[in-house]
């Protein structure tokens, strides 16, 4: 059932003052190989997912309204059914998207939320509006906790991965993109609390309901595993034979079950950070999830926000876990897409998706 917004909410979402840094600027896509940039590509990929992976997709939640979700961001050909399984359940008008800042080191960025200054992002069906609520949130954040940095946003692929499929199911969606660079858990806790305060204040001022009018979407790929083509690094502590693969996947499920599913707690969020971040240097991996900052900051923001709003407790539901080598990839070469990395026992990626109502 489509959500009907009151006249007050429509005005809040569409007609609030435009404070964007670059008037009418459109953020273009970085990766047009792994992700769909055109409507026919989105339609074709989703049709092929239903045809070849429909058994997996059809058993997952549908017609639900997640307040928050976690979604992978690797090539469509590898992630497959998990994209629609998550994104068809994000029905809010405005989606706050927490992305990974893969190249933060290049720009010496850390310890701050990284916002963009664009009016729109490229959409496969039409350009996607950046909600003017973004500027209201930025104004409520201390300057040492938030920064507009378009150069970082332009080169990052994690947020753009989800937008074509999100827009397919939610045609008029608006977004608030936020990238999360390096930071310690203490810094994550401090910033997420202030961000939750800002979001709560903006939601109250504009009479917005969480889950109905706005939602939170967090992106991460799970483990990056193997001893080949990882920039000279070895991410294979269990080895790269079949036993090593099984042990690595088992460790993945241990992390998910201990930290992300069931009742969401600050202790579980911190445990995820401890699983994935080097205790001696928070800028380095312990277990190579690229969302080692985006997940704890996004989840912690949601937990604090839920406290401010006195909402019902969060419970995480695992939608799915897969890897880039446990199923046949979706055929995409004929629609001018492809693969941006190899996938074999020496180089594979895990994908976890979760929904929170």
C-alpha cells in the first residue's frame, strides 16, 4: 500500500529552503560496469535475478517497511538477489544512506561524517533528489563532526550501488548520503549520539515518522578474503583451500549472529567493531569488512535515535548471506555491464544483508 503524506509533510520534504553548496549539481556515477546506470539495465538485472535466483528471493521479507537495513554494494552480477530482497522493503520518502569511505586516506579524512553538496545524484530512471533535510542536519552538527567534501563523495562507489534498485521500488525516493571514514569506537559513539540528536530534532520539526517518512540504510560488503589481487595483502588467515573457505564463512556467521541479528545493543555494536578493527590501530583491518565504520556508526545512530523517540526495540533479521563464489553470477555482459574484480577461491567477497523493523 502506498504511503500517503500529509500536506505538511510534503512541504517539509519538498519545499524546505535550498541551502546546497552547488546549485543544480548532479553527482554522476563512478562505476557503470558493476552497477546499472540505465533503466533497461536495472529492469534486465531484476528480471534475471527472478528467473535464476527466484527461489532465494521469494522466501525473503516482502511488503515490509524497514526502519533500517544493511545492504551489500558489490557488483550486481555477484550480489544478485540480496539487492532486491533488501531494497524493496525501504519504502520511506527520504533515506539516510551510510556509505563506506574507501579512499578516505587519499583525502586525509577521519573522525568526521562526510556529507555531499549536490542537489541530485544520477538515477537510472530519473535523477534522484538529495533531500533538503540534509542541510538542516548539517547545521545541527558541530563543525568538528561533519564536513561537506564532494571530492570524496565523487570517487566513492558504495552509496551509488544501491540507488538504481532502490529507485526501481521507490520511484520518488530522496537521499541523504553520508560517508564514514576512519574513527575509533569512542569517536563513533560520540558522533552517532550527536547525529541521532540532530535527526530527531529535524524529524520533530518537520513532523516526520521513522520508517514511514524516513529510513536508514547502511552499506557494507562482508569479508574480503584471499591471497590474490588484494593489493599485495593477504586476507586469508584460514588458508585458501576448501576447508579455509568453510572456516572463513563460519567466522562470518559468528560475527553476524553475535553482533547484528536479534536484539540490537550497544555491546553488540562494539563487539562488531572489535571483530573487524585492529585493536592496535583503528585504521587497519582485523577482519576485512569494508563497513567496519559505517555499520557501527549507522547502527549506533539508530540505537540512540530509537532511545530519543522511545521506539520499540530493534531486532535484526538476517535476510541473507552469500559469497561471490557460492553461486553462478548473473549474466550482464550483454547489457553493457560486467565484473570489476575476479572471483575464485583465492579472491572472494562475502555479502550480508539485514533488515530492522
